[in-house]
């Protein structure tokens, strides 16, 4: 690891000012992804700006009846919070599925949203990668890609986003709040991650030098009846090969409201709008759930060695929606 500077900050404006004066600096929260990337040479910051002492570690009620989650809230505290568990169980389940207890106690909400892909070509600096070195190529297209994207990819990049938390937050219509030198800003999570296109190195809509200050969850009665299900290659801590965040409001056997997002299938958490349209107003049964999954996955463009994901995700969507429907019928 190359030498780097280190600086602690105690207020948001000061943190933003430091990065504005030093574009080669990086904010440091829990460091569970950034430090690993520094060890491999993927990230080479000149300075780390430690933001853990900023007053951003609370989960509070919002004026609209939702919740505001500070950017330095740890994943462990988020998953254990009683209001998250009661009102947004899909989020608590996603966080618990996302990492070991030790990592959850270090990782932060803001850092989780900004974690980089685990594609082996990206993390190996001896290999070309358009996300790490624009214009160098994407060897995953013809190489190792069994856990790569089936939706929204391009010839430029087929990597997937690794966050479990981000999938649940996408289904919940969360909004990311940030601070810049020009003042505060916000972005719906569904617009926060950029389409991969020909510029996979541009990953988010976060302005240069901006600091994520928190995430807000709007009030959503449907979210109290929600679930996160993750499929991985081993039962212990591992990144997903497919995941589903779902919430259903079922009355008299009919789906009145539905929220659905898919993970490990695209360069960003994938909001399943086509599936939601099929579900809303339809009978809550196996035929509807299968039709919803098919409607979303008709756009899938698998690579030669990851076509299994289409079947996996179809079955996973149907299974999770069926479980929620059976619970609602009890």
C-alpha cells in the first residue's frame, strides 16, 4: 500500500471543504471496501478524510412520517433498530444478509451505497477493466462472468453492484441526501446509480467532492409486509448471485400495492417496474407472480455462462411473492 495522508474532521462543511481542496482525497467511514481496494492498488487516494466523528449517526423520525438514516449509522445499528425492523423489515433482513457481524459493526450506510463491484477483473489491476481504466476493455464479456449482469449491461461493462442494502432501499423509494460546497442536494436512489452505457467508470449521480449525509425512507404502509431473499454460493457470508426485495399489500386476495427490486443482476440495484405493473390490481396467486417475473425478465440478455440467472431470478421472485401472499392470508 502506498503512503497516504490522514485527517479527521468534525463537521460536514469542513469535510466537504477538505475534499474540495484535494480532489485525490477520499472520505473514510468504516473502510470495509475502500481499504481493501487500497491494498490491491485499485484505489490510490492521497489522503483519507475520516468522517466517523461527524454527527450523522442517528436514525430519526422525519416530518413526513418516514425515517431519516444518518450516513455514518453502522449496518449493525441499522439492522437492529426497532423502527426499521417494525416498519421496513425488508431493509433489516437485507443488511443482515449482507455481511458478517464484524463487518456490519464497521460498515456505514453511506459507504455501503458507494461500494465498488467485486468483479475479479476490476479488482485485479493487472487486467483491463473499463470501470477502473476507461477504454481498456471488458474481458468479462468473453471471460469469467457466471455471476455477472443479465439486465441493463453493455459491451463496455457487465459487472454487477454488490450491495444488499441498496436493493432494499431501491424497493422502498429511498432518497440519498448529500452536501456539496454549494449546499445540500438529494437524489432518489432509483436515479442515484447511473446506467452503465459506455461510461461504466461514472457510477453514481453524486457530484464530485460531495459527502453523503443520510438516506430518507418515505412512509410506506406496504413496507411493513416485506421480505428480502438472497441466493449465494455458500450459506455463510458471501455476495449474492441473485436477490429479491419485495413488499406486497394484499386485500381480499388482490394486490393493491407492490414494490420489487432485484439484486446481483445489473450494474445497479434493479427496480422491477414491469413486474410491479403486472402485480398491481391482479389476483395474489402463482399465475400472477410468474407473469410478473416474466414481464421483468423478458429484457434479460444473459451471457454464455450466466443464463442460469434468468431461471434463478424467476423462481426467486415467485417464491418470495408467494411467501408474502401466504403470510397475508393467515
